[in-house]
């Protein structure tokens, strides 16, 4: 029986320098468009990746768009499917877009476009009125608008949370009932409910079963938004101290002195 690992990338297999533990040998794992390294892996992450690469086929399952995904530089080569944009795009093993999934997402995201325009307009109007530096933008890839994103230029999370309370949550409870909010650090992403990693994982899993028969699926991710796709897999893995781990298991107990 073949084994497939659906895994998130950022904060699971690597992370920004600020999130790396001190005193470890770091290796650049992802780069900005200008060529600068901005994410790094630890020895433990590299050992985990090597372990899984030897025993399973790895399927990246990430919020990254195609350009950002192509700037990932891990010591293994991905040879199967890839899931990008929170499940918005599926790449086939040859690197081409899966046409059936692309057509489905085109139709679903076209229905959601007005909502994305609405919430970004509301956010920008509120921030302008309050004299805040924040501005929302719609994230698109391959010609499809997928979700709205709000960040803080000074990484002021309390300011982001205040904007969420004043604008985003009331909207989600009314006109935005078909959308969800995903928060992780300095990112506030407003996604259509039809945009979900779990939908893409289910789709790819069906393709893999058609190709290979019965399979064993593993899921690995750090974020609350990864939970639904992990739940589809036979086994689920999350890093210690991750957003998902804290939600499921609480804070790890401190070691005795």
C-alpha cells in the first residue's frame, strides 16, 4: 500500500528567522522574489522531511501561490500533486494545472468575487476613517481571485484584532456568511467557504486511489485552518507549540527543573 503525506509548508517544514529556535543550524528553505532567503529549516525539520521522503510520497498542501511555491528550496523534489492557494489550485505531477479542478475553482471563486470586493472596500474605508495604515488586498493567482488579506505594516496584532472586531466579524455574521476568517500571526485572511484545503485534499485523494488503489494518507500542518484536511487523513501530525497543537492539546507542560 502506497503512503502519501499531505503537508503544509510554512511553520511546519520551515519558518521565518524570527520564529526559529536559537542556537540551531539553520538552512534556507524559501526565498523572496528578490532572491533573499526569508524562511529556514531546523535540523529536526530536515530530519523529519528526510524520514517521510524515504517512506512516503509528499504532497505540499499550502496557502502559497504558484510564484511563492516555486521559491521553496527543500532538499527533496516533489514528484506528485501539489495543492496551492488554500486549495485553490492543484498541480499535477508534471507541474501543470489540473484542468478539472481549475474549472471548478473558476466557477466557485467567480461567485465569491463580489464578497471579496465588498470586504476589502469596507476594511479600507474603516482604516482611512480611523487614520490607520492598514489596507486590504485581494490575493489572485492564475487569473482567479481567491481571498482577501489584511496585514499590519508594523505587525501590530492588537490593531489587527481591533479591526477584526469592528469590521470583519460583523460582516461575517451578515453579508459575509459564506466566508470565514483565518488568522495566523500578522495575517488576517478572509476566505470563501468554498476555498478549503480539505476540498482539494479530498479531490487529490480520489485521484490517487483511482491510480493506486487503496492508499494510506497522512496529514501534517500547524494552523487551525489545516485541521479540516488533517481530519480527512488516516493519521494527523502537528508540530509542538503550533497554533493547531495549542488548540487541540493546550500548552505543553514545562519540564521539571
